[in-house]
C-alpha cells in the first residue's frame, strides 16, 4: 500500500507530510552513513516501525532487500526505480 494512503487513515494531511519528510530524511541519512562505512552497498531497505507519537524507529536494515513488494503498488514507478538500482548493483 502506498505510504500516503496508509498514513491518511491515521494522520491529518500536515502530520502525514511531516512523517513522510522524516522517513525520507531517515532513509537518506541511513543510506549515506552506510555508504561511508561500506561503499559497496548500492541499495538498502529499511523496515520501520512507529511509536505512539509517530516517531519512526528502524527495526532492521536489509542490504539485499526484496523489491517485489513494490510491484504490488498501483503506481509502478517505485518498483521500476528499485529494479534499476538492483541491476546496477550487479
């Protein structure tokens, strides 16, 4: 399910945009940190959970994430982007 659709049932529009910005920052920051420590990683996947205040917590970092869940989304653009990165990593 698209993250906006998922969060829209729980948060106002402004709260949802703040959470999505936080998720983007968390993903980019984690990627940059891991790239500096382990330059060979081309893609990572983050499993994220939220506490009651909607603070995201990293549950797990996957260095070989399964991209096929993105193929279940109506908008296939993210799936195509992930597959492009996966092919570039080989």
